[in-house]
């Protein structure tokens, strides 16, 4: 049985097509067990060697070799955990005013969300949310003491959605309101 793929001249044996999908499944499995995202640019159907993989068996073998080499390269060139955590904490500190979701942060370090959360807690002793909130509190305390910005502006600049939520979190962490903190620590 032969398949005609994508209305092109690419003719591929059905059994070869099954082998292609088994190869993809194996690559996805390897990426997953190494906590790497499975959506890699080199696996996109739009790359030149992916487009050519269906023309002939030699083209398919070239595709297998290139995908395998890129997967091995991803695994072996992975950043050490301390570098990953450093990169992530720096990103958080530089982007406190943005929406810092776990999913967004995984895009920065290219790790599975569950693995990232576990690794982050293991290395810092804090969850991602606890770390983000702590950093936002530190930034807001600095702004409260060093600027005359209104509390509402400080809340926005440090990534809090509303002033009331900011005030509630601030009181929870500091046991005083932002205004009380400003008065107590102003020079």
C-alpha cells in the first residue's frame, strides 16, 4: 500500500510511514524523560529536512540522523541546574511587573512545568509563587522608601493586579500596611 502525502509527489510506503511515527514517538519519549519540551523547532513539519523526509528512504534516513543528532545535542548541552535557576530568578527579578505564570516561566528555561516547579523548590526552598511574591515585596518595599510614588503605582510596577490585593499581600508578609511601612522607614 502506498500513500500520496499532502497532494504532492511524495510517495511513501505505509509501513515506512508507521516507522516515521514510531521514530517521532521515541524522540518525544526521550525528550519527555529528560524534562525537555517536546515542541522543538527541528521537529516542525515546516523544516526543510522534515519536508524532504518523505521523498525516499535515503531522505528519510537523513531525517532520522538529523533529528537524532539534534535530540542528543539538546540533552548533552543542557544547562546545569544552578545556571537554569539563576537564569530564571534573574528573569523574574527583571520582569516583576509582568504576568509571571508557571507556563510562561517554562518557556524561558525550556523545562516541563512540573519539573521546573520541583527543581525550583529543591534549589531555593521556595515555590515559584512564593519566590515571585517575595521579590515583588522586596521591590515594593524599596519603592516605598526611595520614591514618592502613590501606592497604586507601586502595586502596578511590582506586578500586582489591584491595590487591594497588593495591600493584603503586603500586610500578610510585613504585618503592616504599605503606608505604615513608608512612614516607618522614610528618612
